[in-house]
């Protein structure tokens, strides 16, 4: 049984594996696995856009964690499902269009970062980890963020601290 720290630990391990691979001369990621992962992520985003909860949550592991844009948003899968399902039941989803994606694969783990476009929020970034379970790639950790231009960072921090 995995603890509540499992998904963040997997993310740290994935970053560590990436660093080891780049410094050890290990071969690049498997292109067929990268394509399969891209298909999972594309379908996951599409399912959210169409408010298809079964398909959306079907791409996530039972121990998945979703980090939202607010600092308080650390959702386990059951909590995230409880939050999202009322929106999906009304046919309301959200659309994040992938614009650029980088995927790395190491055996049964993969990690990625992607630039996304959302009509309401503009440019966003998603990062995450997938794990291969019973032959299928599943999202175990996802983090959605708003990239802040460096020249605006001090002003953004001031706004947040002033709340």
C-alpha cells in the first residue's frame, strides 16, 4: 500500500532518473512509449474538455494526486473525483490545449512537462508522472501551474502576500 507521499516521491524519483540518464549515457526514451503516453495525455485532456468523467478518471491510477493552481489544491483521486463530478454531470468541462510536450521514459515510469493553452487562463504548464500498470500508461501525479514571467514575479508575490 502506498502512502500519501508516494506520488510526490515518484515525481522526485523520475527527476532523479532523468538526471542519471543524461549523465550516464543511457539510451534515449522509447519513441513508441512516448507516443503512447502522448495519446494518453491528449485523450485525458480531451475527456476533460467533453466532461467525460469515466474516460478522464480512467487515465489515472487509484493513488493519483492532482495539484491544482491554488496552493491549497492537493487532490487525491477520490477527492478530485468528488470535486469534478458535479461539473461533469452538468456537461461542464475544461479545455487545456497542449502546445508543446516533452516526455521521458524509464522502464515502467515516465515523466513529462507540457505547455498548455486555456481560454480563461492563457498559457499554463502541466507536469507529471505516469506509471505503466497492466500494460497501460496511467497518470499517477499531475501538477497544473501558471508560469509567471520573471519580470512579473515580484509583483505576483506581493499580490499573494497581500491577501
